[in-house]
C-alpha cells in the first residue's frame, strides 16, 4: 500500500498570507514607534516652552527693554505654535496607528482562515488514508480467509 505525503493545495496562498501578516506586524511596530517619537517630541517642546516662559517671566521682572520683551513674546508664540503642530502630528500618528492595527488584525484573520482550511484539508486527507488502509486490511483479511 502506498501512502502519499500530505500536500496542501493552497500552500502558496498560505505562504503569501503569512508574509503579508509579518509585513503588517512590522508596519504596526513602526507605527507604534512613530507615535512614541511624536509624543516624546511634543513633551520636549512643551517642556522647553515652559522653561522659556519661566525664563522670560523672570527677566521681565528685571525690567527688560521693549524690543526684547516683544521678541520674547514672539518666540513664546512661535513655540506655542510648534506645540500645536506637534499635537496635530501626534493625532495623525495615532490615526495611522489605529488604521495599521486594523490592517494587522485583518492580515492575522486571513492567515488564521488559511490555517483552518489547511487543518480541515489535512483531516480530510488523514480520513482518506484511514479509509484506504481499512480497505487494504479488509482485502488482505478476505484474501487470507479465501486462501484457507
């Protein structure tokens, strides 16, 4: 009796889905990194702006001349604008992270679907092998019985 090795007919599709899932997971890791970087930059800008504001508040009490006060106000306003822009960047990165998470989950679901199909196909293959073995054993028993 010849037993054939199991070969999944959709193996190339499964391999493609595995590669796609791995790529989506790499993209998800990059999106997490981008969000963390944007948040750190936002914290750094906010901290720097607070430091500059405190420094200029201290200098104003020492009676700075008008052009320096105006320049310092413009600089603080510029830093506040930078912080707002960075907040927008953080929000954008978080949206991209959410989208990437959705794509990664879909890729994982697609791969899992192919794994389930492979498992069902393997069980079918094993059942067919068992039936073939049973037929072979029945035939051998019948042959032995008829030989007596």
